[in-house]
C-alpha cells in the first residue's frame, strides 16, 4: 500500500502457512493508511516449474526471507492495484531477478520500478495455465487485477473486498472509525469495497464482466488483503460482497 507519512504499527510478522496445494499465506505488520490501522497480508504460489509468484509482498524479516527462499526461486512480484506496492522495493533489493507486474495504473505511479507489460484480463504465459486473472476497471479512482489459483480454487483480492472483524476493529480502530467501517460495509458480514471506490465506478459493465468470470470459476476460498479471509463457500461470499456492483 502507499502510506503517505505512514509508519508500521504493532509488527506481528508470522511465518508462511499453507492454505492449499502449492499456495501459502503470510500476515504482515499493521500499517497506518491515512490514520486507519490496516493489517497486511501476502500470498505465495509455487508454479508448476518451481518458480514463486508473490502477491502483494509484505514487510520482510529474516524468518520470512529464509522461508520463501526455501520454497523456491522468487520469479514474480505482483502489485494488484496502485496502492499495493509498499514493500516492492524492499523485495527487489533481496530478490533482484524477480519480475514485477501490475496494472497500468501501478506502472504509471511507480516509474522508478521496472515493471513488465501491464496486466489486464489476459494472464501472461508464465502463469496463464495455473492462475486466472480478472481486470476490474471502469472506476475513475482505481482498478484492480483479481486472481484465482486453480489448483486450490482460491480467489485473491486486494481492496475490492475488505472484511474486518469486530474484534480487530475494537482493538485497533477508534469508535468513530468503527462507525465508518460499518457504514461503508467493509466489515464481516458484508465484505464490500470501500464506499469511495464504489461511488467512483461510473462505468460498471467492465467490472461486471470480470465478476461474472470470477464467479464462473467457482472459488472455494477467498483471500483478501485486509480482513477475515474465507476458507469455504467462496462463491457465496463473493456473490454477497459484490452485491453493490450488480445493483
């Protein structure tokens, strides 16, 4: 994420843990996003040839560095949207041969990083037989590439679904912030995208096409960057979380 003037809060690094066939998840530190404490999370997928695909990299520490090195060669670093890039430079220093990918909006924002050609709805040859991708665009504010790992039937979203638990909000967010979260429906039970992003979607049909493709893939799990990820009933979760887009 891009955190203007922000600092990591309450570091809580944890090891990678498997959530399916050839897919791992790791929790990162809580960061300050415009005054709101946000948890961070990344996903690592080992492709069939052994290369690692790393989505939304979190802060590195020695333990995490050792664990990802033990899994394989870091080949791809993914910025799913233009605000998920906070640790890319840090990862490139440790893994300089990694290729960096993102939508055109990420590339325009991060001109100091050498990106590969912009991601769209068509996956690159490096992972097109293993990871599907869906381009949610039509908003004047931001777009996002959503992925689905076929082997584990895991949908992977950045900010298109935020699903904060009551416990997290009570521990980390002020009372007025908790009211905002409930009003925006970025809480467990809704899992919507933030309100300002939803309101910016002036042309919804491209995103509806992407959503139909994602739902047709019948994901079982849903991992989002922020909030309670879903281990089961992914299709039902996404149907509900994107109810605003279908309206």
